[in-house]
């Protein structure tokens, strides 16, 4: 599948577990970006977060790639 949003994320996001919740800004980092489409998330925005809340994925990209990446 060719998709402009795919840029080697398979190396670090394959098999990760994500939960749907609110992004929480930490320290000087007041926002995050979807790992695929680069949508911005600010404090309190809903998105998919990995268990460490390091990686964020928007709902559309999560649904588009969850099978390919084996997300739970």
C-alpha cells in the first residue's frame, strides 16, 4: 500500500499498544503531532497514545493503519 503518511514508522510502531485518551502536555512540549499525518494535538485533545504517552496517532490514521501495524 502506497500512502504519503508512511515514512518508516513500521520500525518503531509495529506491535505497539495504544489507548484512546487525552494528550497531556509535559514540560516545554505544549503539543504533539500524529506520527503519520502530522496533525497537532494540544493539552486535552483526544488521540491514540502508546503506553508511555510518547507517540500520538490521530483517530483516522489509527483506523487506517491498525491492522498493518498489529495494534491492539
